[in-house]
């Protein structure tokens, strides 16, 4: 006889098992069939017998096959779905044996499948969850796994090489850009991560929620975070729509983008600067750069009082008596405001030094590790328990004090300390951070991410809606990504950079920081968040004389063209004219669409296309960035780049100020080592038209407000914004060789001429240069009269 096996059930578990068995038998006897729902673009199916779901886009083959829900399903049904933001949709509800449930949802005009889950606790004691697996799904792009790539917070890798990604993960076919984009829509209590692997030559994604300590009371349920996924013909557009969905969900409305200065990395008067030098810099910047878009000066670490142990001093409610600002911080802010500049300041909101004497009787203010010791991390200090009323009152008072000094721009560092997680700098791909390694907070029902978010909400409420909140930084611990979404205006998306060049390959392979390429690496990976969720802050650019001129232009141009947060940290009063000019030409930020063209082709994209779709006529600029230490020819197919393959494009190089050969079907331009080319392009026309301007690297997007050609009168007219005292040049193509025009002269309106504006023309082969100068900044109307060339 075979061996007999017995299972002994406790009195508590027996009713649950019996009920589950009954549910299973009822479900099996119902002979369930496939359940289906659809919207305009997606159809979703659930096989109740196999407990698998699949999704397809239009009439294509399923892009999601074999989707598996964690847990043991017992029944499924279709129903209406309701979301407070996205409206009424359709769903398939799947009940699990333990009382938990899934909802697979589709909403009108949204190209994503929504996956939601509630986690039940059928027991008699509170259940504590550190992590909860959500789902795993096999993906199909019609290619073997070796031909595909995954793009996530760890960058572009083979699907079986990605270490895990926070927030999102995209599977792409680089040859076509066909992609499946998966990401976490919500971030209220948990931190979502995604992993990829290869099984039988198919790519499988796994989605998991990390909470640290999520408590569910007996007989209760908790709603988990929402996962979304969808298929896109171009994965870049899918990631952008994912970011748009996050912005809709959290009702994100960003303030205007600003450009300014950070003291920390300055080659003169660095760290926090001092009360004399910072006013000197502010006066110079206000005079020289404010007309070009410069708007704030931010004072960094070392202005504050306190004991400097394990990182910065943390007495943020007062200045160091023997420090750089003995007169206090308010007089400096007052000076900035008199100049028309916003005053900015650095501090750490969520951590203090538990060894500081002022906290000797307040040790209960701090989070404790499971062994009872204060939750202290390298450099970050000791995490405050933000669920304690007295701690929240302290933070509110601190924010009101700093704001009361006159500071309307906050740079908030060490945000991860608000989630009581480890500092694991540099963090890109998933790293174990022992989330939940603490004794329960004062309010044990608050999770790690929930505590951090509550702290940021408190800061916002205390500071007011008009204070610009700049977060810092994701690379200290990527939990700050979930913790900050919808609560900050800009976010440092990478680690600190320094004025030195390093190989981007080494930077990625060694997961390190400290070079000029640090910001572009992370800023490109997360480009789709910029101006949707927040402004990506790649850390300051440098144009100082100690840097090669081409490298200075490369970094500043990348920031200017990609449209990311623009900070400088040079001693501006000492910049040579050609270096100061780089700053003038890369601010303010444009509002056009900027995308990395080779996003799925290489871990360090070198081609960006900026398109101002709202302009009439449309303006476009190619940014070619050579991150290598040798000269390169950067080439690409025009159609795949986003251009019209049938058009012949005229081209103009911004920094050299010279026209380039026209191209059709593909482009190829040589770019020197560690340098860039910023190329305005426009389809060749049979009449004169503006190709480029000298005001800004976007070459017309910021300054050409109107442009009109009238064939009958042979006039090209327009309106241009001219900065006072800054000669502005229009670069005008004068038509195809067989229909070329010759300019007779340029005229300004009487009002502009009376205001002192003057204009002149210079001709060269195939190009006309119109120069306009005004003593004061103003919008100037001009007209150029042409005649047919003999």
C-alpha cells in the first residue's frame, strides 16, 4: 500500500478552506467560458478555466499572452468599472480564494489595460505584508527575445539582463519601435517594481508591489497600487502617454519652468557661497542673464547651524553664527527680490541628527530599526517619524520659517529618509533596500511610501502653492520616485555630477556618478516624465573656462534641446564672453516636443529631434551629441527619425553659424569628439523662408513669433522677439536654384524704428542674413522685400 498523507487544519483555517472548496466546486460546475471586454483600441480576454488573461491591439496578434494573476482565482465576471478621473469603463472581476480580488479594466480612449487588486485578510489577526506579487505576463512582439530590448530605470538592456526597474518597464523591438509599455499608475502606499526574464525564448514581465509594512486588519481588505500596460507602434509615444496618465490621475499642473543658479559646485564661492559673494553674483546675473530667462539663485548646503555628523548639519531653522551668513538668510532673500530674482534654498526636510543635543529628550521623534536603534543611514542622518503629531508640527514650523525668510524655491535633499529606507546611492536598477526594517511607526497603519508622501504634502501645505519644490534625488534610493510623484515640481533624476569627462560606458557599467554624462544618461532614460510629471533635473551644467569649449556647448545644448531643468553652477561674474553666451543661447526652456531618436537603439542615445508642432510654419531642430572621445559620423534614416522621407531638408549648424549640405531620405553629419551639432532643418521651398536664428539653440522656436510669405508682393514678413542689446540674426534661405530671389531691403515698423531698433541685410551664396538690434527687449515687426534674381 502507498503511504498515507494527513493534513491537520486548525479551527481557524478550517472554515476558510471549506468555503474555498465550495467556491471552487461551484465555479468548476458552471463551465465558465472566456470573458471579453474591449475599448476603441484594446480587447481583453480572461479564460476562467485556465485563470489566464490576454490582450490584443486592434486586429493584431495578442501582445500579452498567458497573463497570470497571483493567488487562486475561484470566479470571474464582467461588470462596469468606474474611476474618478478616467470615467466609466468595463472590467473583468476575478475573485480569489482568500477573499482578495482583481479587476482588469479598460476605459474609453485609453490605450492601457488597468490591473487593480485588493488584498484581503481572512484571518483573525492583523496581517503584515512586506511585498505583494501582482501579476506575471508573457509578451509577444513577433520577434525572438534576443532581438528585443527592455528599457527601464536601469537603462536599455537585453530582456534577461535588466536588474529590475522602478515605476515602468518597456519591451521594445529596436528595428520598428513596436513596444509593450508597463508601469505603475498609482503610488499612494506602495513602491512598484517590474522585472523581466526570458522563458522558452519569450519575454516575461513580473510586477510586484513593495510596502515595507502594509497592515490589513482581520476581515478587511486593502486596495493596492494600479498597474497599467499597453501595446504601441512607437514605445516612446507609449511612455509619454503613460506619463500623461499619471499626470491626469494626480491632477498634476506644473508651474512655469524656471532657469537659475545653484551655489554648490561653483568654481569660486562654492558650497553655500556667502552673503557678500552671492549678492554680487545675483546682481551680475540679473543684469546679464535675466533678459534671456534667468530667474532664481539657490543657496546650497552649509548655510545652516547644527552638528555636522554623518552628513550635513541639520539645524535648518537657524544659521551658523560663524558661517557664511552671519546676518541671517532673510536679508539675502530681500536682495534677490529687489533684483527681480526668486530666492532659493537647500535643506533636508525628513531627517535630523538624533545625536544633536536639541533632540536628547526627543528620541521618540525618530524611526527605530527592528533592533531598537535609531534609523540612521549614511549621509542621510536619522529618519523622522512623520506620523507623530509633534514631528509634523516641527516640520510645518520649519517650512513656514524658511518661507518667511523670503525663500520661494526649496531644494529638498535626502527625500528617501522620509520613507525610512536604506541609502543605496547610486540606485538605478532594483536593489534590495530592506524596506520595512523598522519598528512600527507611531501610526503603524502608515506605510513607508505613504509616510514620505504625507511629509511632502505637509511641506506643500505649509509653504503654499506658489513655492517651487525641487526634489533631490532619485539615485539615493529609487523609492523616492514613487514617493514624490505629483508632489514636487522638479526632481533630480541622477546622482551628483562634476566638471570632468568620463566614458558613458564605464559610468553605466560601474553604476557610478561624478562626471558630465551623469545627467544625460538618466535624463534620457526618463525623458518622458519631463514636463508631464515634473521637470527632470539632470544637475547643473558647467561652461567655465577650465572646460573645453566643445564640451561646455555639448552639455548645455543637451539640456537646452531636451527641455530639461536648466541650472548653472559656475562663478558667472568671471565667465568669458563666449562662455556666458552659451548660457544665453540655452535659456529659457522651450515648450516644443523633444524626443531621443535612437532611444531603443543604444544605452546612450546621441540623436534628439525637437519639433514645434504648434508653430505655423513648423520648426524642427536635430541635436547630434557625440559622447565618444573620437570623431563620429552620426547618421539615421529620416523617416524613422520622424521626418518626411520624401522631402529635401535644408540644414544650418547653430554653433558654427554656417549652413550644412541638404539631405533627403537619411542624414549623416560628422561630429567632433565630445562635441555636438545643433542643426535647424526645414523642407526646401521655392520661396524665401527662415531656416535658423541666432537667439536660442532652438533657432526660431523661442523668438520667431510670426512668419509670412506673400507671393504677389514678394515679401517675407514676421515678428521676432529681440533681447535688448543682443544682436539677433535671421538666417533665410532664398529659394531653389532655378527660382532664387534677391533681397532688395528690410524695413521695421515706425514704432520699432522710433524705439531705436535697426536692421540690416548681408547676402551670401544661397543664404540671406538679416540682423536686428534693439536697445530694449521688444517684439519687432519686420518686412523684407524681394525680387526675382536675374
